[in-house]
C-alpha cells in the first residue's frame, strides 16, 4: 500500500513515546473550491460590525483519481467536499486527533490518520 500526501506540509506520525513513526512529504496540495456568500453582520461589543459568510465547498482541485493500492492524505474539508460531489472517499485519509506539539507549542505531528 502506498500513501501519498496532498496537504501543504509533511505529515508526521508520532508514536506514543514521542518517537517519529514516519514523515510523509507533501506532493502538492489538493483543495476544494470555496464560495462564500455574505450573510448578516454581527455587532461587536465595541460597536463594530463583524461580517459573516456562508461557505460552500465545490469542485476538487489537484486531487488525483482513485488508484488501486494508493491512499491519499488530504484535509478533512477536502474529504467533505469529495463526498458532496459524489467522489469515492475510500482512498482518502486525513490527519486526526489533537496535534502533537513541541515545548515551544509548534505542531510536530499527529498520532493517527483517519479514514474518510
């Protein structure tokens, strides 16, 4: 089984003891088209207005077609967009769980990948 990464950064899987299990480099970025429709504004405590939008995700950009024996790491948003347009998600995984951080608070990896 081959795993390819289509997030904008390497995906690092960290074991229970903090050891690096694997780092999967990015091969490019797959994303979903996004359409924002303006909604009503919210009034902030200081009187200013906070704009809000309704976001809809549509077409898939940069996502390879399913291939036998190949799994793709993508964002959870892309998984939801794939479902919405009727693409099979059997080959899609996304980073799952609380990100692992170093002492400075920087994300260093995740514990697992989730099936779509």
